[in-house]
C-alpha cells in the first residue's frame, strides 16, 4: 500500500510545498553573501589538513547531530577516490575534551542553535586563542562567525549542512592543486574549470566561489522538484505518523552514515523540539553504538536495525527509514521487520527510490531524485524538517 492514504488523515500538500519552497531564497541570499569567505576558508583548511590538522566539531542537542555529520562526511567520503580526512565529533562533553585533544594546526567547528550556546562560544574562543581555525555556526566567537540566516532553526541547520558539504567538496580541490600543480585528479569532474592549465591558488579561490553557488542552486532545484512531486506524500505520511502517536505510539528512526545523523536529528527534533512544536516520543536506532557494534559483530551488519526493532517496536509505532540509495540491506531488513510487527513504515530516499520504492517495501516513500549524495541529504533534511512540522501527537499532560 505504498503511499496510500491512511484513514482519518487530512493531507495538506499546499503547506508542505510552501514549507519547502520558502527555503530557496534564503539559501540563495546566504551563499551569495558567504561564498567568497568560504572559498578563502577552504584554502586555509587545505593547508592545515596537509600539515596534519584535524577538523574537530561539537554542539549540544540537535546541533550535536551536525557534528556527527561533519565527522562521517570527512572521514568516510562518498566520492570514490577521495581520501579520508581526519575529523572528529568531540561529543557532548566538549568543554572538557577539546582542550585535551586540540592542536594548534586543527580546525574547530562549533554548532549552536540560533539562540546561542555559551559553552560553544567559550570553546571556540579558547580554540582560536590556541591557534586553531574556528567556525561558529551560529555565533560570534569563531574566526569565521555565521549569524543565523533565518529565524527558523530548521532552515538554519539546513543551510549549515550545505555549508559544510561544500567545504568538504572544495577543500579537496585546494589540497590536490597544492600537491599536483595543474593536475586536479579525481576532482576534475566536480570542477571542470580547473582543466589542466596550471593556476595560482588565488585564481582557484575565485573559481570555486562560482562552483559553490552552482551547488546551492542544484540543491534549490531539487528542493523545488520535491515540492512539486513529494508534497502530498509528505503530508499523508505526516498524517499517518500523527495517528500512530495519538494511539500511544512512538517514532523509530534509523539510517546509515550521514543518514544515521538524520535519524538522530529527527529524534532530537521530536523529543526536544524548537519553534514551539509539541514534543513527541521518538528514538533513533542509529544512536546506539554499543548495540550497533554488538549486532554487527555477532550477527552481521544487515541485522543492526531489525534486531533493535525486535526489542523496541510496538504495533502502534511508526518506523522512519533514511537511505540515499534505497537499497541498503539493513534498511530493507528493518522495514520488513517493522511491517511484520504492524508498524507504519515511512522511507525518505534518494536516487530513484531503489528497492524500497520498486518493491513497495514502505507504506510511504518520499524520494529526492538525484544521484549525488550530498545534494540528496541536503534536500532530505528539508523534507524531514517539514515532516516534523506537520506531525502531531497527543496533548501535553497537565496537572
């Protein structure tokens, strides 16, 4: 019954469409203003990486999931042939851990909600004084500070995801250019303007600014496409999840890699929501490293989510799977297990939806139709944030 309507839902695709489209002008304005200094920052990052520097990221609450995403993005590159770069999520106790771990050649990225975080500000200030290159997202303490570009914390977080994605993509160009002179190797398909003619780094800075804007516009194009093709699916899925919550259920989210951080973020946005939204019960199976590693070691990686579902799932729950490919074995197994146990199943996918869509393995499928993982994840963030705005649960208990 893929994408079928659930009894009692009241889908409002116009609201979903409006939520998605209102992001595009904010993204356009932000990256037009910030592309020049982001390009310069990438140039310095390449120098630091090549001299042994690491990227250390941290934050609290939902902002901590951005630190998780930065770590996996740099350490486990999605482009074949790209090197693993040293990056680390410092963890929630970053004020104690960062001074012990920090080296002067490092880069430090502190994430905070638009309302600010004094602990993040203090840590960034101390890191900058120690010689690190610092990014404040949001805040004023970093060498590269970024104020909130919008009042909506969901939109702010999505913009910063594009920001660190383009930093990752662009830093490869600079250090490959430094190492290889005019031959940019595996980055040539991302940056054809570099060609094989040797260029000074200053010229590369100028060129990558335009490339950053192209990447942002591709994200906006995919988001606009999703607004046209997926708005009703988002609304119907939100209605189905809301029914489960009102029946006493919870959201169970899961995904791999960057999608794991999306699952973690959705769960955080449910239990401790911004924007005056009502808290709703949610857990992320990706946020259980001891269980994930135990199951992967003892049974196999294909069982890491299904095994946890056996322990946690109840028929009134809703399972939300994140997958860029739609074909990961552990996602397929988990969706099958969730269905067997009577859960509502929702899948947020990329590419063409993969096996999940082709074989009708989820009740609701929402697809970002692209074959490039960073752009898929960026639009998926807009989708699950829109979904979060639309879902509702039982009233808060009083007295």
